[in-house]
């Protein structure tokens, strides 16, 4: 795995998504994660295909990756990667297992927006993910209240910690990270440009 040697023994945020398309809000979350959690870097992982999303509205992997690379540019601490496509994983739980096995000396943290927190209990083996690595939940306009009342938040309420202490806690541990809100939305972009935004 090419990324392994560079990130051995460091702290890395795993930020997966469809990025259909990528927008400045995604970069905002990744940048805030680095700053507030004091991460060495963030890997933005372009999903080959989210099982919970309509594939008919999904641009091809290459175009979604390109849209993310255009947004990220040459940021020194953010890596755009198609690691899931390369190792052949479809579910986040399998991606995490593969990375932790290949890179046991790297501390991984799962990064997601509050919009995903509301439906996290629908993810494949979501409880197993919770036991595997710390999770950082980032504020998103319109989703925070629902996310913090989600099945995950209720079941693992006793495992919530202040975000500044997240990296010093073993899983299960999660934190809600308040950040300046960003209006970027892939849904709104598709609403304006149509589902075939890449054309």
C-alpha cells in the first residue's frame, strides 16, 4: 500500500464520501478536522458506490475524484485517494479493517458530517465501526439536532467525549465538533445543475 510508509506512526482522519460532486464544504470539514483534532493529515476517500444512495444519480468514480481533486488542489495535509477502489472494499467497516491491518502503527480517526450521523445505524456493521476507531462528527447546517438525537447518539451517549480529548480515548469514543458552518451542499448543486452535473 503506497500510502503506508509516509503515514506510519501518524494520526490520520479518514473522510469517505460519494463527493457527487465535491464542493468547498467538503474541504472546509477536512481543514477544520486537521486544525481542531490536530491531525497529521486527512485522507478523502472517494467511494466506488455508496450502497445507501441511488446509483442512477451517481457520476462515474473518475469524474467524482476529479471534482474533489479540483477542490483540494495541492493542500499539503489532505490526500485525495481511491483506496477503496484499489483494495476492492464496498463497506466502510471493511476499508477500516484493511487499513488498520496494513498500518497498525497509524492512528485512524473516522470523520463524518452530522448529516451522516442521523443515518449511521443503517450502515453495514455500524456497531463494529464504532468499536474500531474514534469518530469525529462535524456540524452541518440543518442536521445537527437530528444527528444528536439519532440511534447511534442515544446508544453510545456515554462514549461521547470533548473533541479535544478524542485522540486520547480508545474506541468506542466519539465527539461532536462545532465548526463555522458552510453552506456547501452536493444536493443543492445537483438541484441547480441537474443530476448529470458532470456533463
